[in-house]
C-alpha cells in the first residue's frame, strides 16, 4: 500500500486491512450511539417524574390558599412562570419532531409519528448531516436565522431566562410577593442554568458557539438527546419555581409553635355579689422569637415606637414577654404599650395593647418556698406573712397527713409529713388585743415523693449510649427527673445484665460504685444490643424503690 509494484497477494491483504479499519470505525460509532441512547432514556424518565411531581405540587399549592391568603399572589405568579416555561417546552417538542421527520425515512411524511418514535428504532440515528442542515448549521459559521433553527431555539431559551428574571425582580419590589434574600438570589441562579452560553472553544481555527456545541455535525441520537436534556432543565426550573414560590408566603409569616390556653378577665379582684367575667381561648406564640425579632415596649403607642421611642422594655422568655412590677398604692392600675415585631424582610409591624390590675390590701399568706405542694418524707420550707404584722409576731399551725411544724426563724417554718393527702394551715398573729386568726385555714396537697430514676455520669440514663461512653461508667446515681425539690436518693444495690461477644453476662453488687466485673459488661457490651441496670434506691423518706433502665448500645 505504500507504493511500488505489489503482488496480487499483497493487494488482497491491503484491501482486507482497509475493510477491517472501516469495520472498527463503525463499531466505535455504534458504541458511542449506545451511550446516547442510555442517557436519552434516563432523561425521558426524569422528565416524566418531574412532570408528575410538578403537577402534585401545583395542586397542593392551590389548596394551601384556603388556609393562607398570603399564598394567592405567589400562586398566580407561579402560574405565569409555568406558562412561559410550557411555551418553550412545547416549541422544543415541535423542533425535535421536525428534525426526526426531516432525517428518519419512516417519519418523513408525518411529524406526529416522528414525535412519538423511539430513538432506538430509528434507522438514521447516526446521521451527521441532516440534523445540522435543518438547524441551519450546514457549515461552521454563523447560524442561519429562521423558524425551527438552532438560532431560534437559542433566542427562545434566552428570552425565557430574561422573562423569568424580570418576573421575580418585579415580585421582589412588591410586599405581597417579596422573597427572602437567599431565596431570591438562589432562584435567579437556577434561571441562569437554562440561558445559552458560548463555550468559545476553538477547533480547526473555528470558535464554537452554543449552537455548534449542541448541534453541529452531531448524529441524530446526540441532537435528540440534547433537546430532551433542555426540556429536563426546564422541568427542573419549574420545580424550583413551585418550591420557592409556595414556601415564600410561609417564610414571611410568624411560625407559631406554642399553643396555650389563656384566660383574660377585666378584673381578677371581685367584690362579693358582683359577677366574674373572663375570655377563655387558645393563644398561639412562637418560642423562637428573641430580642432581635420582637420588642415589648411599655408606655408608648405605635406611632411613638415607629418614630424610635423606646419606652420600658419587657424581657422575653420563650417568645413571651414576662412583665413584673412592684406594687405600692392600692386601687386600679392601668398600663399600655406596643409589641414591635420585625418581619423577615426587615420591616416592622406594631401591635398596641392595654392592661389593668387592682392592688388591694394584702391578707395573711402561706407559701411553700420550693413548690406549690408539700411532699411527704422530706423537710418542706414554708414562709408565712400577714399584712401589717411583723414576721416575729406570726405563728403557724397545721393539721393533717401527720404534719410536724418546726419554727426556723421569723416567719419561717419547716413542715415534715409522715403521710399523704391534705394539710390545713392556719396563721395567727399577736396583736394588742391578743392572738387573732388571720383568715380561714389554707388547704395544701401532700404528695409522695416521685419514683427515682438512675443517673449515669451525673445525668439521667438515656435510651441509647455509645459503647465507648458506657465503658467510662464506674458508678451510679439516682434522682427524681424534673423534680425541683431538694431530695437525696442513694443507690443501695444494682444488677447489670448484657450481652458480651454474644453471651449473656450478669453481675450484681452493693453500693453505688460498680464492681470491675459489672463495669466490664458495660465496656464490652455488643453493639445494637441493650444493657439493663436494675437498682434498689433509698429515698430521703427511708423507702427503698426498685428502678430499671435499658440502654441501647451504639458504636
């Protein structure tokens, strides 16, 4: 083949080499086309899934308007965006059908057949020329203009991008359709994904543009796949529009996560014979509201607060204002103020309020210093007081539930109970006319101590612990979880049970310190099994209680 005279055998070998080379080239081409077929089928499936999901989200978005009127303007704008996207999506389907009809012999006379033809069944899926010519890319030069060309597709994709950006820009200027800044910037970046951009790569001295990158001298299989890819991108943008628009109205509202029953009465001080009236309702609040989100200002109205007046600031706790005032003179007391709430967009809303209360001469009172009830088996600190009387002139007596009263100083007492039930407490005072009762006896409940729970590492035993943390445990404690009273619980004995290397192990001991064998069970317990600790705990009332905890072992 390199020149010179050749024998018939040499000529035959040369021809066979050429044929073999051509066959190899054809095989590589088929392998490449198979790759396009797989990608195309994946894109078609993604389009179908996105279309179904977008339909569901649109229906849910529409339904949400009934419970959130602020969602309606966002929903209407979402429909506008969907219409814009649908027009370009429909155009791409028509363009794809025309390309197939122009290239594929079985569909050249019927574009409807071309639009539904499976790519795997196309005879001309490897045709490099017909698609390029139809799209106005016969030669590597400026794309031809005209209907259903690569140039027109670029204009429609660019136009869609610009319209969507203009839509959200307009929405951002309207308080009824405003977005949080992160959502606004994020969706504009998503829109940028569909805007055609030139790669400007150079091949054989020719600088490639977007049209050439996606369609020039590519087989029908590649062109077909690229068009499906553009439609998938459009469906993704539609999904982003629905997600951001549907969530926007909710993000610009207060998230109420705490609902409580409230009673609001015109007065809590009622003279005998007068009716008591009150409004009883459920109040919703947000525990996330902090000083930067909301301020409660006393002594100012909405106009003054909007002008910058500060007033008296009420501290916030759990999203609620906690007003506390000292009282002096008797009679009706009134106050007013305003709640200054900061919207997520940075603007403020002002909610005025008024309040009233009555200050009356105080009568005798008895209070449990630590809780609103008494507990049997432990000392209960008590304070007693009476209006206009020195604490040193007050005496307290009590009956019920085996109570024993011990004076601890002026107005201070310690109550101890041997039983449970009710206790009646009476307050008397020394006066110039002798000892006089200060009102009727006051009833208190006397409850037993709560059942103790085990502590590990100074904390109440969790439902799950890492094996490494369990291996550090050397002793046990006990206490009443959620019980604010000072009470001393002591672990007297324990029994540890668990699986170690698949075998059940058990070890018992006395006191609160674990033996080395018991600690070894915790340290070597199999992952994804439970270790059980049974303990006897002695409470401050002398009663011994059994308590058990099961802890799942994790890595």
